């Protein structure tokens, strides 16, 4: 197997793999033999029809599709392992060459971990607090002019405002593949929610004077912001050594009270989710406390 890996812009890798014709032939034989063993042809017992009779009746394009699928499922994971590639997206696949008797060539483009440059978050938070103070002061002055009561004298930035402000001053080299996958996930969730409310997406868009493209772009922007924020928080977690300890994970899960849920979270991959959630909360608390220090 010949493998070429090329680094692309925006944290993407292009993999071009050539699978030997002998492996293509072996995959084809396995699939054809399986079809023969399951073939139910008039005049023969199931699975007992002669090979040439079954092949004559086979949908060859379907068989070729199954061979391609089998080769990709078999060798793509091997390539990732061999080349120590850790994709952050599903691959964008393109079959370059496929013909029985020849080598199989395919191309896969995947997103990888982006380069992240986090802005000076202490300075950013200080600026955000100053801007909010100015905005509140101006708002209160307007209220006084209008003879209204001033009820708010302080305004602390929320966690969301802090993360958004840091995100605007940071650089994350994101892949479009990653953004598109997250956009699809958000859109699917949005449409399911609309259906659960017995609403019609077309009617909703018409009422808001929007098109499907507007809906797509709105969710794409949200997806990009979400992913960017995730990577920025992860960098702050590493920078400030805010990783969750095993004791913290166990304590969090034990506080849930539900024995079945506790066992599920501690004994499966869900434990990773708990760890991530604790660390994000730590990072957000750290940033909010930075704001209080500045204040």
C-alpha cells in the first residue's frame, strides 16, 4: 500500500492511497462468494446455484460499490494508524481509480487539530469591563434625562460575553469540513425541534422573511463560533492547568445520586464528557474571576 500525505491550508490533510490490485481482487472474491452463498435462484437450492449463473444475474455496479466500500472500511483506518493521523472530521472521499485487475486509488481530505493563538485574555476582559461600564453609564445618563429611575449601577460581563470577546481577539485555523459537520448537526437539531412543536419550517422562514440559505448561513456562523470557543477554552485549560482530576470526576458523578447513571458515566466513554464539562466550568470560573480581579 502506497500512501502520500499532503498538508493543506486551514488545518487539513490530503491523503492519497494506492491499494494493490491483489487486495482489490481479494475483496471482490469475498463479496462475490457471499452473494453466491445467499443467492436464491429458481431451479437451485438457496446458495447452491453455479458461480457463473449467479455472476450473470448480479448487479455488477452494486458489487463494485460494495468492493469500494469494503476497501475504504478496511484500509482507511489502517492508514490513519500507520501515519498517526487524528482526524477532527469525517473524511471527504474521492475515488480516483477503480477497475478490477488494477490498483485502487482514493483520496481523503480530513480536518486536523487547528493551530490556536489565544489573545491576551486578561487585557481583553479588562477592555470588556471598561466598555460595559461606559455603556451602563451612558444608559443611566439617558434615564436621568428622561426622569426614569436608575436601578442598575454595576454590570459584570457574562461568561458568554467574556468567551466571545476573547474569541474575537484570537486566531483559530479552522477547517471548513469541521464547520460544515457542526452546521449540519445544528440544522438537524433545529429542524427536529421545529417538527416536535408541530411547526412547518417553510412557514417559519416565510414569517421571518428568510430563505433556506439564510438559515444555513446563520447556523454556519453559530457552528464556527462554537468550535472556535471550544478550542480557545481548551487552550486556556491547558495554559492554566485546569484539567479535572479523577477525584473531581468521581465526586461530580457521585453527587448525581442515580446509581445506574453513576455506573454508566464512570465505566464508559461518557466519563470523557464529564471530564470535559468539569474543565470547561473551571475555565469559565477562572475567566469570570479574572474579570472580578480587574474590577
